[in-house]
C-alpha cells in the first residue's frame, strides 16, 4: 500500500488541491529549514496574503529538524521515532471547513483507508474544548477521549498570531511490548504513539506591554493537520520501530553488507544513524544545500560527519555512503524524481565530503580517546574545540560520543574559544533583496496591497506615487530636494533585485522635478525604489514618469548566464547545477556544483560554445506554463526556489530552457560576445565563473589591447611575443653569469692540516657559503670548515665537520656571539647569523683557535 499516494488521493477526492512539497529552505527568515507541512501556508494563515481560490489543500511535505530551534539530531539512533528528515502528510483548511469535517476526515482515513483497528485508537483534546469532545463522541467511545492542558494540546505560531486547541490521535502498540513507567497515554514512552495532530486555529493571540496574553476568536477559523508518514508505515507493517520498516530496512541491510558486520544490540544504533543521515544529506544535496562551515551547509556537514563517525565504529575507513545511495533511490526515487536525476552528482558530493573527514578522523579519535581517559566528570572544552577547529568534529558529534559514557563537555569554555575565533565575514551573492523584517511592511501590504510590476513589457511608465518612505522606512508624505528615501509606485517598470539579477536604476521625472533611482528592492512582496531627490519635492499621490536606464546591459549578462549554464553542462556533464548567481550592468557571476577546477581547455571550450550561441542569433521566448508542463519541456529549476502551479519559463530554442522571473534579451545576438575573466573555487564542490558581455566585453577587450600595446612599447615596438622571448633569453644568460660569479671565491685565508684533518676558516666575499661548505665536505675525507660572509650590515656563519672531533653546532655556538649573533645545528652542519660586521675578522681568528684546541 502506497500510504503517501493513498492520503493525497483521499483528500483530493474531498475537494483539496494537492500541493507539492516546498523546498527544505523556506521563504521564512525565522526558520533554518522547513519543519512542518504548514510552513508554506503560514502567510495565508496569518492573513498576510489572500487565501487561494480553493481554500483547501493537502500535501506530503519533506521536513528537516536538525538545526535552529527545531533539532532532533541528537536523538536519532537512540529512539524509535526521531529523524533528521521525515515526511509530513497534511490537510489544510483556510477559513473553509472546521472541526466537524477535519475530525471526520481523519477518522475515515485512519479506520477505512488504513484499516487501523478502532480498539487500538485513542484521542486527546484540550481541557476546554467541549466542541471537539462532542464531535469525537460520534466516532469513538467516550472513555477513549482524554483531556489535556495547554502544554499538550494547545498550539500557537508564537507569542502572537493565530493559535488554538489541538486534538491528537494515538495508536496503542500493545501493553505486551512495553514496560516503562512512561508507557501511558500522555507519557514519554513509545507504547501510545501519536500519529495525527489536528490543530484548530480559532483564536488570535496578543500580548500587551506587561506580558499579559489575550485570545480573541477569529472570524474565520482554519485547520492545520499533520501525520508522520514514517510512523504510519511502521504501524501498518506491524513493527515497533520506524527503522524496522521498509522505509529504512533496505538501507540498513545494505550497510550491513558493506561493513561485513552483523547487526547486534550494541551496534544497531550506528546502522540506524547511517540510514537516517544518508536520507537527510541526500535530499539536502538534491536541493542545492552543499557541505560548508556556516548555516544550513554546516548542518548538512554535521549530519554527514555523524554518519561517518558511526561508520568508523562499524569498521569503515574509506567512503561508503555513495554505495548505499542507489538503495535509497529504490525506496524514494519514484516519488522524488530529483534523487534519480541527480544521482551521480549526489554520490560524488557524498564521497568528497567523506574523504575530507576520513583524512582527519583517525587522529581526532586518538586525541578524543586520550582526553577521555583523563576525564572524570567534564570533558575539556579546549580539546572539544581543537577537535572541532582542527579535525572537523562538530561539537554535537563530540557530545554524541560522550553520551554513552554519561559525560558532558565544558561548553562554556568551548563557546569562549569559539567566540574568540569567530570573526568571519560571510560573502553572500545577491539574492531576493528582502532586507527588511516582515513586521515593518505587513501594515503597508494591508494598507495598499502589492504594486504592479510592468517591467517585462516596458522600461518607461506613467506612474502614481502610492506612498513614500524615509531612509528608516517610516512613511512620509513628501521627500524634499537633497533627501534620500523609498518610493512605492502603483505601476512600476523597475525590476527589484531577485534571482541573482540586480535591481533597476533610473529616474522619476516630470516638468517640475527629478529624482534619481539608485536601487530597486523587494520588501515583503512590495517593490520599492530607493531615490535621491535632486530637484523640487516628491509628493504622495503625484504622477511621475518612471524611466529605467540600466536594463539593457543587465539583460545581456542575465541571458548569457542561461547560455553559460547550458554550455557548462555540455562540457562538464549534467551533474552541474546552479549554486548562486549575480547579474548586473558590468559583469556576471555564476556559481555551480563541480568537484574540481576547470582546465584552461575546458574554460575555452565553454566560452567558445556560448559565443557560438550568441553568433547564431537564437530568438528568446518567454512563457507562463503549468509547472508540470514546464518540467516536461525540460526547464531547469533553481533548487531551493519555491514555484507555484504556474511558472515563467525563459527559453532560447533548443539551447536553454529555465524557470526564471528575470528579464532577458529578445535574441542572443543582442548579447554581443562573452569573455570568461576568471574561474575559481568558492567552497567544497562549488566553482565560480566570472564573465563580461555587451559594453563590458568591449571595455575588457580594449583594456587587453591597451596592455598589449604597452608591452610592444617596452620591447621597442617589435612583435610582443618575439620581444618577450628575447627578454627571457637575456634573463637566462644573465642568471648563468651571476651563478658563475657566485661560485668563484678567493683562496682561503687560512687552510692548514691539523693532524690528518683539513681545517678551513675563511671570510668569503662572493658565492654561496653553504654550497662551499658542502663541496669541501664532499671533496675531503676529514675536514672541519667554518666560513663567514658579510651580508650588508649582517654576518652569516656556516660550519661543517666530517669525521672529526669538532661538532659543527657547538663550533657555531662558540663563535656567533662574537659578531652579536646566535645559532646552532647538527654535529655535521650548522649555521648562524650576526649583526656586527666590524668583528668578522676577530670571529675568524677565534674560529681557528677553537679548531686547534679541539682537534
């Protein structure tokens, strides 16, 4: 039974729209990851945006709870039901049906579609929710309905906003399987397993300045529900642990096969951790979340390294996760096609990150175990930080390793060291332009609604000023000459920074005044242009002419970026995926997934391909298409972006088809040409290409020509290449002459035999005295040599000894202080430096006396 499909079809038949799972990276600054099915509907529930035409929806949402406020990572492997990534089935009513229908739908699906036995089901409600109690009595015996307080059965979005009581459905897994004191309804044990939560959003919660909370009834209450797919699959398959279900067992069996270790009670946790973490990191990679040192990429790295550490416990010493990836695809690939489409890329990234950690894990484990042997109560914060900073052990990995020993880390010391080290500047590519908090602009949206962007069709518009804001985003009636502020136009041709494309600049003008538009950004879906008023006064309600001046050159770079991505895929393979971009009037920057630096030949091939696409004069085409039709057409989506049912598709015939909200040229020939100016690494597995087009390309070629001309002038106006070759030959000959001069020295001032040992003490004017010492040692069976050389205002001393009683290191230590220096070395070779050139002759004589005294 495909429970996921069964659930979605059930609610579709009840009139709900099936809505796709939103990206794991939510369009919500308060969340690190999408952690519940209702996240994509939050603005509808709060009233920030109008409810959709169909006020009911259903979804199967991929969720991650491994970072930020919602973090189950440390529990994975130790409980039967915690996961870093899971699927949440949900049905939603936006001021349409309420408790009666929501409860009836839930009960019908659980008892009819899933055929779960009624005598195994229990229901909980809020203490004061008599309405839910009366409805539930129609479906289940009254003695199976239990009341709980706010802690267990009340839900709120935060301190303020929509909230309400909730009702949960529990499944009794059987008294015979459980014996802990927490195995009761409402306890922490696993006997009574929550499988469905119905949230009844019926109040608006407010808090006054004294902290007093007030709840008032919403005029149009709503429904938000959630059912964990992993739990329901386990129940249907008759297993007591999610990891024993068909969702995880094939992966666990594959790891068992690869490790050649049998599963035991002692190591089962490691197998479960690996299976869970493989799922999470694979889905993150499929949505463009790479491994890194900050934010979401760091969470992904933490998850993978925890998996590798548990693999290490099972005996793995080289990457292994990619070998289990195909098994994961067999389980989930039919529903999440991106897992199959990006299989090669995901396996490559998993392997690269594993290789990085395996390089340091042995030494890190050795340091950990050494400190563990000395730890009685608290594990050293300094060592934990060293493991993190030097060996790549995330703190929670160290904490996880200590968990079995009932030990804790000195977190205060760790945090202190982290604060000292953490002064990193995060270089972020330009994205949506949403730079202000949602609260600042919600009132504007409610007051005026969204303004209309007409910039796809025109770059000039007669517009009305809806409102004005000062530099602190406070609403004002006027902006005077010399002031800077923000303008909201009813119809605006100015494109707001979004999707990597820089915002438009231009002017607002009429017969009386002019304001320069220096930036256009999007704030909570409102398009605002930043202006500097040059003449007269801008007034709210005025009509102005809005003129865009920078669009052409931006469009050239944006369209060239689309062609560039296609060319990269042709040359490097389909695993290339966009990881960020920037397009403005003078350059383009394109970040993409690729494991290693491109060769000069590959860079040239990509550049030539794009220029050939430009030269062909390929017509551009823009369409609004249903999302499935766009996918079938082969349109490339930017992973992590949220798309609606209808999407804007930009294509250049058979060369490039992409989802894109930006502006573009009508024909590739409008771009002119492209030059790749730089290829570099951004982070592990991500490369960056920088390039110029249009007028910027002309300026670039002019600068190259100018430099070439300057070189020609330096080589006396002959052919630059010929001239450079001649200079290189001259430099080569001069080097030979210098080496010859340095190798020649005067005869030693003092050279005598003391017994059977040749003793050489000399002040050398020219040459490499280290080489002279080595040459004397090689040419004699028994020799003791100490040479001195003036280097400007300093003195260099080198000593050597071969088969004699003199130790070069001791000899140098004795003589160097005479010239104000110090040094030492081995018995056969030593060197030192001094800073008193006037004592060089005195030092030479002392060196000879030392030799006589010690031979």
